[in-house]
């Protein structure tokens, strides 16, 4: 299962204080049961002092194989512990899909 691989790799790479891996494929024009669109929320002490671009690059590096072969879209939300504590509602919601045959 792709979702489990993503979770395992992010756990190993970042030892997160909080991790959400959400399969958002159902929101897109893909076959039922697909695992191609994900949102990840990673809270890690490793992000202290890192700029957002560096955090995203680190996640992309950890998931390089999945991004090359399995994942069509990946929404990345990275936080330090202090940043996460200031989030009232958690990570932002993903936007509605505008691709494929769902264009209006």
C-alpha cells in the first residue's frame, strides 16, 4: 500500500512529533481505490531553522521513488513543534480538483 510506504519513509526520515498521511485521491478524477493524490502533515524538530523550501525538498527526497512512480500529486505541510502548536485548525484544506473531466 502506497500510503503505508509514505508513512514509513516519513517516520524514518523525520522522527515526527506528528504525522498525517491523507489519501485525497477520492477528490480527483481517478478510479475508485486509487492511491495517487496525498496530503502530508509532518511536524519535526528537524525543521527547526530550515526555510520552507528546504523542508519541502527534504520530504520530496524522502519520497523520491513514490513521486517518480506512484504519486501524481503531493500537498506538503511541514511545521516545527512551535509552529504546529500555533495552528488552530491543523493544516490547510486541499483545494478542489480542477483537472480531468471535472472541469466545468
